C-alpha cells in the first residue's frame, strides 16, 4: 500500500475519511495504539474499490455480492474494547474489567448483513482470532478481506446471508430444523428409557432366576422328585435351565449313601428317569 502524498487535495481526502470513520468525541479519547492504526486504515480506504464509507458515520460498507452488503461499524468496534468512562471509581479503573463490550481480548467486529434490494438486515457474528490487538487493526483486516473478495467466509456470515435474502423462508426452515432436533431428542430419550427398562428387567429376571435356583437347590429329596415329575417337559430356555438343574441334582447320590456300580448301571439304563434309583435311599 503506497503512502499518500501530502498534496492539499489528498490531505483534504484524508481528513474527510478520518472524520467519517471516527466521530470527534471518539477520536480524542482513543488509546494511542488505536490512533496509530487509524493512519493505516485511512490508507487502505483511500485505495479501496469494494469498501466505501457509510451509510452512517463511523461505518464502512462492503459489497459481498449483487444483493448483499456487509456493514462494519468501526466506531462501535473500537468502543467495545475501551473502558467505559462512566464506570470508574476514585479515578481508577475497577480491575480493568469494566468495558463497553467484551474488553481488549474480545475481537468481535460490530458487523451487519444487509439486503440492498429489500432492506432486510441483521447483525452477524464475525470475530478475529489470536491475542489482543488494537480494534482498528481488525478493522483494517476486514477491509483487506473484503477487497480480496471475502475468501473463506465463516458459517455465521453464510447463515445470516440466507436470512436477509428471505427472512420468512429462513425462519420456517429454522423452525423445521428445531422441530426435527426435538423429535430426534425425544426418540433418543425413548431409546435410552427402553434400554434402561430392558436393563432393569433383565437384572430383575437374573435375580429371580438366582433365587429360584437357590430354592430348587434347597428342596428336600422327595420335594425335588415331586416337582420334577409335575413340571413336565421344558418349553423355553428358562424351563430348560431348571429342568437341567433338577436332573443334575437328582443324579447325585442320596446324602450319606455312596453310589455303587449297580446304581451307575441302573442310571445309564433308565435314561430320562435317571433319578429312579434314589427311591431306595430316601
């Protein structure tokens, strides 16, 4: 960027741009770093082809496309990083934390998107990244970004452009997306609730099975035989498990009576009635 010559006409143009960008009350209260950056911003605006001053004092407008304009409020961007002069105490800033906006580390720009054909407009979130710098440096970056054709615009800008092009359509689609999210959340809640109930039901079933197994194991010899004969053939996995448990218990020798070879042979011959020999030991 070439330095301006100091002809009278150029000096007048410089003054005009400076006064258009920075209102008088702000110009005299800006910190030194902001004042130093004002010279660079003025240079950039003198040579700009995409950006122009206005529509109001302290603002810059950049043409994004045929029907879309991006408005940067330079004055408000600077003010939001300056301490608020109304919030002081004993002539000292309170912990340096009372600012008009987010403070020196808040690198948001005061920007709006405007539809030049319909007049629809809305504020848009555009923020620089990195450490703290003078606000006017970020304004310079915005102008250079606009002059380069707004490469890699953030999602927030694309989203607000959709809004100003057709606010009604945007709101309708936004509502549809919200309803879809809510429906998905309800479905996810129902899935989790069902999984929880299944888990609880499974845990309860396991506990009941364990208690039933304990009950069967504690049955007396005659009680076990009677229950096994009255139960009938198994019909599902649970009844099969209890059938196998009773069979395994009934094939054991009666308490205090060792098995002999004849008993083993009888059990092999009896097949499904392997417990028949136990009657002799009751």
